[in-house]
C-alpha cells in the first residue's frame, strides 16, 4: 500500500510512530498524512538514499523503515 499526503488511517499512524522512533517526526501520531509527515518521509528517504518518489511512502521506503524500527 502506498501512502501519500492526504491519506489517513491506522497505517499512517503506524508510519508516524515509526518515524518518531528515529526522531524524524515530532508531531502527534494522529493518522493524518499531512505536510509534517510528508517532510519526515522525505528526510528518511534522503538520509537512506532511497530512490523512490520523495515524500511518498512506497514499497522500498516501507521495507527499509520496517526493518529499522520496532512495530509500534
């Protein structure tokens, strides 16, 4: 499942919690894929050299983030 700005739900909440574990997301894990979430995903992708649409939580980004963080 690909997540991007404007999406919402429990999958986004999990994404936000995982990004928080790495200090990339400081907002509330509210399930809204907003600009702050998009920027955190973009930062994660940039620092890990992930060549995927920036700011979009796609397959490669998900696999890498899930491997690097604990399930919330």
